[in-house]
């Protein structure tokens, strides 16, 4: 993520987005032609490396969003990912009635290719001169930024403690079948998409800290509800609530896009995303240990952590950050460069 942030400060954002998306095209073909599990490894590595442009992606959102609607723009844009997950299991299971699992990879290759071509129609965002001179590593420089880094890393760690093992819990504790578990997963993704949009709009209209806290409390309610009810029927609405877990972090990144005076567009995203990714890795490992000891541990750990993080967010981000004095001129620079680049945009 840090190298991606450095590149996003030096080069045009649209080009980096296209390169990253294009790197995701070969892996499905590599999976299609794989004959052993070791043949799949290069494709997995390439697919993961293609995410280097996430700092550029966040910077692009921040650059095109109005300052007063940044949370809404982050929420709506990132909601597209879980929304796709809502339909993909249903489509995939239906297609398996006519084609093989291996042929699904060909269809995935086609979708990745189409999504990459769509990016060519986006407006360019050229690099800013000041960003190109920015430090390679942009550490938090204020208490507000440090608190935000603590929140984003902690939220990633807390969520990944439970997230990979929720389907396993449904199978082991509630004896649910694969089709029901897939349906619950689709409902959770639907919740993630809807809450990303609703909480993003609420954050722009009201307190961002309060909105972040609300999302975490809703997700905690769903987690504890699943544990206490142990009822497949009740699991459906509760899983929908669990989907709100990641929406507060999108609000957090919208705060990051406006919080620091003189920060580069992408450098700060690179550092924050790197630590967040480490949180995901550590949390998954910790969750595996906790689940082995007792499956209920993951629910209690994540719910308790979410409540603590909700309190942190509510106390730290109750009021919106005031626009930095130099920010209007900076936004004017972005607009001017975007206008100048229209001559070579598709």
C-alpha cells in the first residue's frame, strides 16, 4: 500500500487504476489452466499485488468528491463491492447447472476485462506538483490523525477476528447447509452495501463520530444476537446488521481525506491502509486461535472491541474537522489540472 501511495502521488490516478484492474485479468485464466494447487499460487499473488492501487482509488474518490459530501462518496463507491457479492453466489450456483466450475473462471476473465475497459471512460486526475515532492512516508502529524489510525487498525483487527469464522460457526453450531450459509453471506453483503451508503450520508449531515459509533453498535448487536438466539430464522436479520461493520471505516477514510493541511492526495492513504491490512492479517490469525478454544470467543471479542472503538470514535470525531485554510486553493489546483487534461481524456 505504501508503494501504491508513492506512485499515486507521482503519476496520473486514472492510469494507476487501469493498470491495477488490468493486473486482475490474467489470474482467472491462470486458475483455469491450473492442474495442481501449486499452479494457483502465481495467480493468487498477482491478484493480491493488483491491489497496489487502492491508495490511488481512495485519492480519486477524494479528488472528485465535494468536501461536504466526502463520506457519501466513499460509502456509495465502496458499496459496489459488497453489492456484487450479494449476487455473485446466486449467479454462480445457477451457472453451475449448465457449466463446470473451471468454465466459471472464463466468465470471471470476461467480467474483469469489461470492468477494466470501463475505466478508460473516467476523467483523468493528473498528479499535483506538490504531491510529487511529498515525503515517501506520511506519518500521522496530529492527535486526530493518530486516533484515526488507531481506530482504522483496531477496527480491521477486531472485524477479522470474527469475519472468516462466522460461516464456520453457522455450520458447526447451527448445522446449516452450504446453500443457507451462502444466502446468509449474501444478506450480510447486502447489509454492508446499504449501510455504507446510509451511514455515509448520515456522516455528511450529522456527526461523523456518532455515525461511526452507530455502525459499530449495530454490528455488535448482530454478532451478540446470533450468539444468544442460536436460531437460523433470527440469523437472517441479525446477519444483515453485522454487515454494518466496515461502513464506519469508510467514514474514517473520508475524514482522513480532509483532516490534514498540506497532505498529499495519496501518501497518507498508503500508510494508513498498510497498517489496516496488518490488522486484518493479525486479526485472522488471532481469530483462528480463539475459535479453536471456543467458537463463541470470536463473537465476544469482536463485539467488545467494537463497543470500545465506538466510544473512541464518538469521543474523538463528534465534530467535523474545519477546512484547512489552504484547502480551497488546493482543490482549485485539482480542478484546473482536470480541466486541462480533458483534451486527452477518452
